[in-house]
C-alpha cells in the first residue's frame, strides 16, 4: 500500500488525542493510518490518496493488546509513546 509522494506530503491530522487499544493476532499484518484521515482508525482505509502520505505496515509477532497512536505524532510509530499528552 505505498504510493509515490507528491511534491510535499501533507501534514498528518490528529485522529484522536489518545491511543487506540487493539487486540492484534500473531502473524497478521496491519496497516496503520499515518495521515489521520481514515474513517477506520487506527487503520488505513485509503483516505490518504493524494496527500503524499502512505500507511505504515505492522506485522504482529504475538497475539496481545497494543496501543496504536491516534494523534499521529508518536516517535515510535505505529505505537503510542504518549506524544498526545504534549499536544
């Protein structure tokens, strides 16, 4: 799900100022929404088209609950690092 970025990528928008808890399954691939425009947060629905942004792949190594970033400002993408507390 990658695309060639346009001249300057758009800035991500805050989908929510909190993480999304997700029960991931081992061996499954997830596509985290980088742009913040997806209606299926925290995952991609293709709403990034034309923004120069593309979703980030996450391959689950174990079945467990993870906290995917909702503010799109994390330094540990796609997982929350608490950046939403500084917005």
